[in-house]
């Protein structure tokens, strides 16, 4: 089962994820910023500019 938490910055997603991990045996939290870091390392040299994850679309 995958539970995807989405919402604004400061909306309590991290807190909710921690509560769910406590409540659901064997649950794992996958942080998209960590995944972004892995992809950035894997694609190093292929992308001329790395965008800030918190910047609105269209803003470098």
C-alpha cells in the first residue's frame, strides 16, 4: 500500500507521516527531496540548472 501525503509547506505532512509510521507496522517514509537528490546525482552533467524544490513552477 502506498499513502501519498500532499499539501502546502508547513501543513503537517511530516508529522502525519511520522504518526502513520508509528501506527502501521513495517511502514517506511520516502522523502521526495531524498529521491530528488538521488536523481540529481544520477543525472549530473545532463541538466544545466538544478531547480529549488520549493520554487514555484517557472522560477529557476
